[in-house]
C-alpha cells in the first residue's frame, strides 16, 4: 500500500470510492505511517495542531501500515482512527488548501533534521536574521513547518509512496538534533 496525493480515499459507496471531507494528510509516527483526512477546523492548520487542549486528531478514510517491512501488523484501512498528537513525529500536509494556511518566513536555510529513524532534509524558515540554532528557543508551539522536505529512513522501511513533502510539520519533541547544510 502506498500513500500518494491521489490515492488517499475513504470507504466505497454505491458509485465507487467516496472521498471524506477534510485536509489530506500523511502522518509519520515512530512505528506507523498513516494517511487520511482531517476535518476542517476553521483556523490555520498549524495553529490548530499546536493547540495544547487538542490532544488527538481524527483521520477519516484512513490507511495504516507498519513502518518496518517485517511488521506483524498488516496494512489496513479503517474508516476512522484517533491518533494521539504526542505520537506524531511528522505530518505531511498533502492538501493544497492546508499548505496555503501555513505561513513561512521568506528566508530558507537548508538543514538536516534527525528524528529517531527519520532523517529529513528540508528548508527551515527562521525569521529575519535569527540564527538557526535559536529556532527551538523562540517557537510558540510543539510543531514547526519546513518546506521542500525529503524524507529518509535510517532503517529499512516499507514503500509508502513519494518520500517528499512540499510542507512538512515536525514535532519538536521527536527531534534529536538538526544542523544547517
């Protein structure tokens, strides 16, 4: 099972697959890759994701697969899953509308970000002339956005589709370290 921008679909109806409403996302946890849709929130997605009172997200039309090739959990597609935000390592906003809601500073700093078994090469977007090393000291929430991300694995992983994301939201909690390239 792969997760591509055109293949995240929900339950089938009489006329074929029915696309659930919401923003298409792909979520990386330490052990799983999930695809599905997050219901519209009426606010900027990153602000909603960083809301400390919102401890979980619900994915509809979900697709779930274990990250490692020899996972004993087979890939499956429940109509809905509830995911603890504390387990989100990174979230790919596959939906163009969701990506447009993310405000990025114009400055781009290519960087390598190490998150356990994930290595992400992407552009950080620090404000003004702020040193990149200060990024975590001034962030207002747990999740931060990067652009033009390439996702690599430090361990053998299943094929889950394109290993790129135009906008990737990363949990600061899971970052081991990062450096400018």
